[in-house]
């Protein structure tokens, strides 16, 4: 079975902090990452550029590459997978792009990747300065699974609350992560990769977020697990990992109430839950999960 | 659905949003269109055009053409004239990323009957000679320094280097080269993205089309004749493209530059950051104006090279020279620019920076800048409809003064690209179009689906609204028989 490479789209208006976020991801995630941009931004510096047919690639060290789009998007993604086989592909759109068509393309036509999520970076200060959310920004917000509300040090607490409400009115399902300089726990952005069982990478944890994991060799009842996933409360922002049913093991990916299961070559159940004040709910969640074990 | 109740009806085709609608509006907004078109308009258009009405220096009205729909900052179809002598601004969001995206039309002396047996051959050969698609590169090999010359000299550079005829230049807005383009004001990144794209169509809604002027679609035979359409079922070639990645990068560079200085240095407060701007008479505003003009010239050059390729292909297929095939240009007109023009405002001539974003200049008979050949009849206006429904050739009229001599530019989307992709399948669309007598080639099935006729407003309704409002006059409606979609 071919495993599809998870792909995350990073979007957001000009100057909101997309490049800062990419740098932060490269600094904190110890996986092989391929970053695909429309053109080289500030990430690829002093590095050897290798020209391909559909992408130009720049080696960032540690197996990570920065790719700039030359041809059609789909061909570029295939070329990246064939040449560097990354664990994660991150696509950074330009600040003026409407990401909805790209998202649709990834889901509809790209067979080698799986859309892991859309991360939209929003400048809190700009949200205060410009009361009318622009057309393109609106589409970027609407497309998000996760909104990084950046530069919160530049706004007051009451302003922050108002911005969060406004963002929520535009997108009810995305989780909003308030940050300064895009300092976010990357676990909140990405699904789990094949190297999850290896040493966890260094993380700057969001203070208000807590996480716990659960591992078992028992087989889960699928219907019961689906009900369990539906019942996860809003305190759980993100859950991911593997779950073993009677037929096979699946990759479980849960973001802000939405979830999916995908066949995956892995043994055993291993799940991580991330959310606010989660320690209080930990026992209850584990108990509910245990009820599904056969 | 639009909230038509907000609008004050000025006439059957002009609708006004008063300044009381939103705090900060300096002038009222006026939207052109029949009631049907207005009702179909997205609410975002109201929001955007009234945001435009708050920009410093805006004169008379913030205008939206009948094909208006939402865009980055300004709606597409937006027209705003800024008084540069009293703090008027320049805004990239009022020009569009595809600087000098525009239309070019050329006639032939061939009829539909003569071309029909060769249509596939013509389209297939054009598809090879005029690269289309997102990252497409042209066959004109330029160094970065050559490219700097191109963006300062526009189509003139092309003619000097063997791409086209000297006389072509007089049939291009600004004679194919806008003065004041300064390559020192463009970034290296913009050059990177543009220097190998001369002679390419690009993607999105850009296309090259072989069309027929059917007898029954000639509204004014006299005017049509003046523009070279002289016989029944005459075949013409129309194409739509712009400044590709280059214009996009110029716009992005200056949006970023304006965001830094707009408020801190010039104290300009705007409602939507996508409307980032700078005073026209500021170093930043002037730098963008000079850079944007490079985008205008790059686009004129791009269309000039494409024109030359079309002549080569026709000449090859029909075994006659382009001169012999009567492949004369009708006109080349932009629909994404900001230009400094003199307009009469309340009896006084003023210097205005007219932003036209998805709006076509439509100069009346006798006006300066209308080519000699058209001085008596008015400036030709080329309107690209959707690839399924047909396009138009119009002419400017004296009553166009109400919109600073601007009219529509196309039919205007009614459906997002994504929704169109979900609604149509490119493969099927191609077959359906072939059954209707239109042979289509495209680099991408999804891209083709985005451009389905059903994703657009009714072009006939748009053009009729423009005529009823007195901002342009119909000359010929053109029917596609072959299409290359970028």
C-alpha cells in the first residue's frame, strides 16, 4: 500500500508571518520537510539550488528542501516526492492568493498526498487597524483548519477577544492559536508521521495546551470508536495517531471536531490528544476509549 | 443575492450608494448594470466599492462596471479617478496583479468556410507556438538586461526586433509603449519571474481565440467596416493576456512597500488593507507608477510577440504571407491599469489618475490618444466573453464622460473558480464545445472547467447594459470557433 505524504497549506495575507512560521517549523520539527513556494522566499539562502523540471530545489540541510514552483502544481508535488521523498510537504501560498482552488486541487486530483490541514496566519495588529476584512483574507480565513493569530503582543486583551470573535464568525470550525512571532507547538499543526515512534522533536509548548497519549494492543470496535470521535469535546483541539480495528490499523486525524480515518501500515493503537485544560478530562477520555476495546 | 434596496436608482442602468452608507465615504458609489445584473452581484461588491469611495483624492464617484465582481481590494470592474493635485492616491488593488491585462484583436481576409477545414491544424499549431499554462516559458530568449529594455520600450522593442509590423504600433493603446517606465524601480525578483515569459498566454482566464463575425451579429456595418470587418463570416483572432508573473511581482512588491508607509508616513487610514496605497505625488507612489508602467509595457510586448506567432501559424497553414492574408490589427486595449489623464470635472479640466481594474478605457470620437484611423468613430473596445458564449467589439461614445470614459471588460464571473471546478468536468466541456463547433485546447482540464460559460454572467446582458447606460456602443458580436485556454 502506498502511503500518501501529508501536505499542509500555509496561507495568510502579506506580512502576517508566514515566513516566520516556516522558519519556526524548520527549527522545531525534526522531520524531512519539503517546502513548496511560488518562488523562493527568504527561507532559501546561501544554499545550492538544483533546477528540476517542475521545481527548483534548494537544500536546507537535514534532508529538508525548499522548492520553488516552475510548472504545474501537481507535477511539482510529484517531482518532490520522487526526488526527496519528504515526511511532510508544506505549501506556502503567496499572501495575495485565494487558497480555496488549491485546496480543492489537492483533495481532488493529487493522488500521492493527503491534505493534512490548512494553516492561516493572521496579523492581529492589522485586524485592529483595518476593520474591513479583505476579500482575499476572508477566503484565506474561511479555508483554515487552524488560524495562527499572530503578533498578539501588539494588541490589547479586549482587542484580541474581539478579533477572535470576528475570526470565529468567519470560520466556526478552525482552532485559533494566539501567538507572538508564530511561536506555536508544531504538534498542533501537523498530523503524525511515520517517525512518530522515534524520539520526539524539541518543542516550544504553548503554555495553555496540554497533551497526553494512550497506547494499547487491544483491538477497537470501529462503530464505538467513531461515536467516541464524534463525542470528543471542544476542549480537544487536536488528536492523532493510530487505531487498530479488527480489519486493519488506521491513521486517525482529528482537528477541531472534524476527523477522518485512513488505512495505515502500523501495528497497535497509539493516540495523542492535545487541548486546553485536558488533564481534567484525561481520565474520562481514556475510559470512553477503553469501552471500545474488544 | 444583493441587497438592491440600499441602492438609489438613478436610471435603468445606474445605481447609487450614497455617502451615508458607510463612515468615511468621500464620494457616492455608482454601480452600472440592469436590475438583473445588479441582483446577481455579490454583496462583497457593495462593500468593496464603498471602501474604494473612502480613498483620498477620489473624484465624483467610485464606479463599478456591469461585469463587476469581487476582487483583491477593489472589485473587478472598479473605476476610480484620483485627483493627483489634491492628495490623490495610487493603489495596486485598483489596478490588479495582472498589470495591463488586456485584449488584442486582429482581422484576416479569410471566411469561416475557408478556415473551417483547417481549424484543428491552426489551433494545434498555435497551441505549440504560444505557450500556455502556469509556468509557461516563451521562445523569445532574453537576458535580464534585454528584459529591462523590453519593459521600458514595450511593443516598440518587439517590432524593432522583428516581431510584427511598424504599423501595428499605431493600433495599440499608448502606441505600444507608455512613457515613464523605469526599470530601476522593479525588483530582481520581478525580473526573475518575467524575463522568460514574453510570448506566453499564462493561465486562468487568458485565452487565444479564432472567431467569426457572422452577418447577423454586425450591429453597425459602417463602424465595423472602419475597423476592418468588411465581409460576411469573416474570421478574426482575439486574445487575452497580460504581464504574467512579472506584473504580479511588481504589484506584490509595492503592496508591501505601501503597507509600511501608508499610515506611519502619510497618515492614510483605510478600511481594508488590500486597498494599500500611497499618495501619487510621493516617492513611493511615483516609484510604483514607474514600475507599474514597466508592467504595462511588458504586457504590450507579450501581446506583440503573440500576434507575430499567430501570423506565422496562419501563414504556415494557409501557405500565404500574413500580409496576403490581410492580418491587420484592429486594436490592443488594456483593462488593468492606472493612467494619468485630463478630464473635465464640473466644467474644469483636472489631472486625474484613473484606476481601471477589469474596466476598459472607452475614449470617444475626437479625443486625444485615439488613433488617427479611429479619430472620427471613437476608440475600439475589445470585450472578451466566456469562451463558450462569444465576445464583442465596441466603440467609445461621448456620453462615456460619466465613467471617465470607461466600460466593462468581459462578462464577469458569477461563480468562484472552485465552484466551477466542482460543477463542470473539463473533458466533458471540451466535447460539448466541439459539438457546438468550437475546438478547444487547454493545458489543464480543471482550468478549462473554471472557464465554463455557465460560470460567467451573460455577456450580452453586460454589453447591453453598457450601451443603455451610454458608456459604449456595440459594433460586432464575435462567435468562437477555436480556442486555446491558458
